[in-house]
């Protein structure tokens, strides 16, 4: 005979229900804490939001990619695009549970990109997904139509809402690295009350081979006007020497054209090196290289010597880390820097 515990319940029934509840509680974290899909490799450039897991990934060593850099301006039309190509890593992250807002995850990604010195080309969050700006359904549809995902899988949830869908946001950013420009396109959405998806596309553009890009007079004037300085691409020296290589002639001609067109302007010519070797050696080499450029412009292109003042700063002003060959290559350079007029 079973002893009554509560009205309509027995001890045996109660214990059975407790056991079931405990089992469900123990299994709940397993349902939420999903593992990454097999074989995926998380890109080190962007860290995932806590709790996310990788549900899908596609990596192409080379492919064209159109970066949408502006809002929708007409029917399925965006005016501003950056056409690029390179290694493309597309990763779809899922986040399950109801303890995070999609707006919170969106802001986390914005802050993470800004902290890493990315240039934000565009961003936007839309609670109702309406409108034409970044993050709206309209923008996401047009931006990804130019870079379609042909595989079936969880990543396609970004383009199909549900009755309990929430807000969405998108961020487009870029960063110049020694290895080349990198573009990041992030779109995320509250797909349902307990499921959030984020697609992160990373495009890594390979840096051009040194010496193949040569500055021109128009580019010199544009950079001087905006930044007060310009890197003189195409100025090449013999190895470990201040002797100008023959292939520097085109860049020197561009400098001469610019200087001739702006006869009242004065400039510093500044040499830079990487950090390999002693400081004194690099400092002397950087100055000697600046002097070689000034000498060539004065003697071969009839530029007045008083307009150009050579200086060398050795390894003191790197543009990238000297820890890689690409970084060291970019740090070895000569710049033209605007100089205040003589009093």
C-alpha cells in the first residue's frame, strides 16, 4: 500500500518527477553549450562573442569579393562598392539562449574592431530591420547577393526570418596590414527568441610585390594635401646601400613633376629603415638615402636644393611591426614631408 504524500500524488510519483527534473536540468547545459562544426578553423583576426559556436565555415584561398561600403540607394541597388579579391574566410557563428540581446553582441563587435584600429566604413543596427542603411533586411539582401552563399546550411538563416525574429546589424571595416589590406564584413540577427546568428566574412588582400607600384605626381599632391606627407613608392636602393637603383627613375620623375608644379613649397626628404642591425648604422643609412634622393632631384631634374632638406630617422618610425618580412619591407621607405615656409 502506497503512502499518500500530497493530494493526488504518491511518494513514488513525487520521487520519479524529481528524478526527471534533475535529469533535464543536467542535460540543459549540454543543449546550449554546442561544439564547433568539425574541421573548422577560427580566424585569429576576430574573436567570437562568448558562448558562440561555429556552425558553418567556407574558406577560399582566392576569390573576388565585392564589399558593400554604402547604404541601399535604390531598388536592390548600392552605389558604393569596393571590388577586391584575395583569401576569403566566411564563418557563421550561432548563439543559443535568451540571456543576450543582439544589440549587445553588435556593439561588442563594433568596439572590438575599433580597439584593433580598424577603419569602420559603415555600420548600422535596426531593431525592426526596416530602412536602407547597414543592418537592414534591404541592405543585407543586396550586399550578400553580390557575394552569394551557394551551400545549404545554418548560415542561410541570416536571410530568412521567423515569427519571433528580432533586430539585425551589420558592420563593414578594413585595416591596412603589412601583409596587405584586410576587409571584415559582419552581419548578425536575432533569428528567433533563443537563437542568434552572425556571419563574418574576412577578405585578405595580398600586398603588392615591392617595386611594382610607383607613386605619381597626382598621388603625391593628394597625400600631401590630406596628410602632409607621402611615401615615395618606387624609390629603390641597392641592397644595404644608399645608391639609387635604375628603376627609381619613374618615381623621381613624378617627384620632379610635382615639385615643378608647386614651386613655392618646401619639403623634408626623410629616410626610414627597418630595425635589423645597429641603430647607428640604420640611422646613418636612412640619412644617406634621403641625401641621395635630394642629390638626384637637384642634379638630374633641376630642383632648387634649398627646397629639399634631407633627414634620416632610422628605425624610429615604423609603419608596421618589424617581426615579419612584409613589415620590414614596408618600413624601409623614403617620404616627402611638407615643410613650413622659410621666414
